[in-house]
């Protein structure tokens, strides 16, 4: 898949977010990288079999106080090659996988942890 095709899928996934969530996305950028930096993978404790599909970096909305300001945007990074490889392994639809990863990382922007997502049965 070309980068341009992948970008279009990401844009569609963002457009498909419910309005009540889109309206609350503040100071956040979504970027695409081919693959994660291995330091990020090690920092997150992922082994060789761990495949990082996306990463949220920033201050979740629920943790922002009146002191929050004059900061760089939060960042959601999607890792194109890892998403493509994961889809091949589980014979998943790349459009659905991108949508899932986008929603997952945006959940972190709202302050929802991986454990909470697991407890809710989301993944």
C-alpha cells in the first residue's frame, strides 16, 4: 500500500469519529511513520514479538490543569509497516485495523489506560 493510500485511510478514520469526540480533540497531531524507533519499543517493554501499531505521547485531557498551555501538541503516531504486517498475520482488513488503532490512541488522549480498555472489553 502506498503512503498516500494509507494516509487517506487514516483521514477517513478520523472523520468517522463521533462528533462528541472530535469536538474535544485539543492540541493534538496525528502522524504516520513507517516503523517505530526501537528505543520506543524497548521503553514500552515490547519483546521481539511485540508489534507497536500506534503510540500516544502527550498530556491526557483529564490531566490538564489551568497551568496547561504553551506546549507542543500531543502526538498520535501510527506505524504503517507494523499495521500492514499485523493485518497480514491475522488476515484483518487494514481499514478496520487503522480505525481501531486511531480510536485506541485517542482513548489515551482522553485519559483511558490500556488496562481500562481491556477491562471494558475493547481489546
